[in-house]
């Protein structure tokens, strides 16, 4: 599904988007949905605000959990742009809901990096 999101992004925006997925173990359905929705929202933000020419999406997983990153080469987060906006809050809440964490930071040399660390399964 992450590859599908990347293809859809390319088709809709005409911008380059590379997706790499490497999972040793499939996450449970709740974590998988969180990954999908976080990537979807991050790509939506790039399309709307970043003026990027390229986006790289990576999802990796092992026995410890799943990490994902969405990195663009756009304008980056302007100081006046709040990470408390609806889309940013939604991504962070999705990560927290499954026991994970999300960070948004500047990418090098420019752009934005969204990273999440999630467990393989939601603790019960």
C-alpha cells in the first residue's frame, strides 16, 4: 500500500517519489493502518505546501518494530509554521495511539523529514 501511495503521488503531482519497503515481519492491522495514514498525510502535506521536486519514503521493520520516514527536498518548515496544525497533530496522534512516536524536523540540506517509530503490534 505504501508503493501505491507513492505511485498515486507521482501521478497526481508529477513529482518524483520513491518508496522502499523492507519488513522482516508484517505489523498488526492497527500498526499497518497507522503507517499507511501517516505516509498518506505526509505526502499530502508535501503536495500542498513543500514545493518539493522529490520525496523519499522508507518503511523498515524488524522484530523490534517499524520505522518510517518521509523526506522531501522542498522549502522546509518555515519558523511560523506550527507543527500543531491539524495534519501534523493527526500524524502524531496516530503514532501515539499504537504506542509509537513521531518527529518532524528539517531535512539536510533542505526540506522536511517526518519520522515515526512504531511497535509491530499494539499492546493490549
